[in-house]
C-alpha cells in the first residue's frame, strides 16, 4: 500500500507542473539462458532453460518522468531446483517462474539532483551492499524514496528510505525465500571528489522485518568509507584502485549481539584492450563474541551477490568464521571488430580462506566470453569451485542470448 500512496503524492506534485510535450520511451529487455549445475554432494544435475522478458514504458514531461515495467520469467526446461519447488536432490538455480510488477516509479530530476518515488532499482556504489541482483532472471527491486543531490561542486549525497525489498524469488516466494521482505531500511552515501579519487562515507541500515527470513538475524547496521579513483601512468597505461573499510553490528530485532569488519583493496592496470586486476576482500567474523554462532559474521543480504566471491555462489551467506577472498583477473575487451562490438574475454581465480582460524575453504576459476552485435549480446560463462574444507566441488555453465532496446 505504501508504494501507491507515495506514487499518488508524487503524481499530485507533478500535476502542478507546467504542461509540456510528453515523450514516450518503450522499454524492452529479453534474455534466453541455459544454466547447468553439477554439485558433488547432490545426486542429480540441474538443467534450466529459462526465458525472461521485461517490458514497459517511460513517459517524460520536462523534469518529470513516470515509469512502469513488468517482468516475466518462463521455465522452458524445468529440470532444476528453483528454491521453491522442493527439488532438493538438485542443485539450486534461483530463477523461479514469475510474473510481477518489477518497477513503478515517479521521478523529478534537475541538474542539482533528483527524487525517485516508488518501486525502483537501487544499484549503490559497486552493489556490494545494495544492488539489483540483475544476473538472475528476476531482478531485486525496492519500494523506496531516493534523493540524489549534487548542488555543491565536488560533493554528492545519495539517501534512500526503503520499506520493502522485492526479492528474486518472485510471486511464489514463501518461507525463508519471501517474495518481499518488509522493514525500515536506510541507505546513505556522501561523496567528495578529490584529486586521487572519490571519497565516500556510507551508512547501510538493513531491517529484515520478517521472522521467516533467518529469524531477523540479517538486520544490521553498517558504517564505513570507500576511496575509488584512477591515474594515468604514461605509455597508454592506466591504474585504477579501490579501498574500503566498514564495521557492521546487529540492529533492531536481531537476537545476535555481534560486530564484524569489512576490508577491500583492489588495483587494476589496463592498456588499450588488456587489463589485469588483483584484489583482497575480507568479510570478517564476529570481533568480540565466542565464535560459532551463525550469522554473526559480516553479511550483505541486499547485495548483487553474483558479482562477488565467485560465480558458483558458495558464499552468498558469509560463513560463521568469515571469509578472506584473494583474487586476480586477466581480461581483454575489444570495442569494435567489424559488425561485432564489445568482445570480452576474462579469467578470474579466487582463493577462499576463513577470517578466524586457519581454514582453507577452496579455490574457484571463473571464465567468460561475450560479444555484442547491434542490440544483441551473447555470452558463455563457466565456473569451477574446487572445495577443500567448505561446501562441495561444483561446476556451472551458462549460455546466454540477450536483446534490449
């Protein structure tokens, strides 16, 4: 109900604006994907062929715009565990069939900033804490009010209040995999541009106000900072770097009493089409507790999780002893090769260890080849997780074709 009240209020504001010509923009995004998963500790293989279509329209009138978008996911080959159908002998492929309202928002935007009200995408910073989970067929969106401001040179502010997280589980979501998780969430980022990069202070208050979702134990408050920038080195070389630190503790109804730290250091060197990246990310264990208590390590339940700690998704919930991820990526990206643009090849290696104690969880290799032809994109991905003392050996293969306006 809150989303409709917020949209109605924003519509009333818009109605008072001077009339201009309304511009209509169609929205269409389609993805056909085959995903295969072999996991050593389960007897069966999962094979999913799914088709996802998002369609809608955006109407603009001067600084005002309104957007509405539907999302539909069809299982063409349903031989897999989608997290809701009870096929627990199969590995998880979290793309359940779905038809729902994906976005419905009103926006007012001027050079000094904008306000967006309604069901919307939130992709904050690198999406480590709040993101759209767009790799999955069903996106994660939020019922929210977001204010972005850049009225002072070099300074930006981005503040969001969200009362509902619309998960990737779709309309049949239930139990621990709810369709939507209510709560009073607050996300705030304050950034300042410096000669060495953008320095951002951030606050993420996550209120998971549903007992069925881990008994409120994903509610947390996180405060930290991030520096991201780049510098030319001459001879066509460019150095990019990111550093971040944050501290997280329990919030609101969370029955656990914990605090945990987050660290990230990453550098990337590129020249023309070639690049090399090295990074070290730590989602820490509880700093003051006895250890061994589930969900007292650093958690990011609203993130775009596929982007981090390997494509095999072994660490979407941080282990109780935390995780240290040392990774490196080699990549190439050619912007134009005849009719084909954005030809990309990447290879990434991860080594996963515990933050507390001396446990080697395992290693992972992720490979990607993709190309874009006009409005079409095709890609092949492969991930292999080699387990040592956490989870089981897993192989995943994705073949994808996409079209977007």
